[in-house]
C-alpha cells in the first residue's frame, strides 16, 4: 500500500469520529502501536528539535525502503509520530519526498493541535524527509 492509500485510509478512520476528543484518543491509541526505537538511539543525535517533548527518530534503508522507529515521552506526541510512521515507513526515499502533505489538513491536525505541537509535527515531517533525502543521495 502506497502513501496515497495509507493517507486515504487514515482520513477515513479520522472521519469516523465526530468529536475531536475521540480523535485525540485515537491518536493516543496509535501511539501504542508505535514500532519502538532501540534504546541505543535514544540519544541527542536522534532527538527531533522543535518538539515540546522528547522525540527520538531513527531510520534505516532496507531493500530500498526507509524503515522508521521512534519513541516519545508524551502520549500525544507518541501518537503523532506513530501516525507519521504509519504513512512514511516502508516507502522509498523518492516516494517520501514526493508525498502530498494535504492529509495533515484533512485529518484536522493543524486546526486542533496547539501551536507548539503543530510545530513539533512539522519538525517530525522535516526530519523524516531529511532521512529520505540522505538515503536518496547515498544511492
């Protein structure tokens, strides 16, 4: 399943909820499914700057696809990075770099997240894109 299909599926899942608190709870539930980062990557080198809470992100290229793992010390942030990993992990660097970020608006994340969490969201996306760019250039 490609990025377009993954984002379409996420938007459908979020549309199921009428209340934003239900969406918040769903984001928290997504955090429980997060492929956790190895403890050896919980260092400043893998910390995403621009996030209010601690977020660690690691990526590796496996058979031409980027595999992300992460963790956070905050439950909402953990859910947000889990959502992004669901979209971008197991995709090629080019697919990640060409991805349409319109799904962020479609999910309502910019509208309902606090300004600091919204900044953190975009810092997470930027870091994921930087990994993809580095892997693409390495080829």
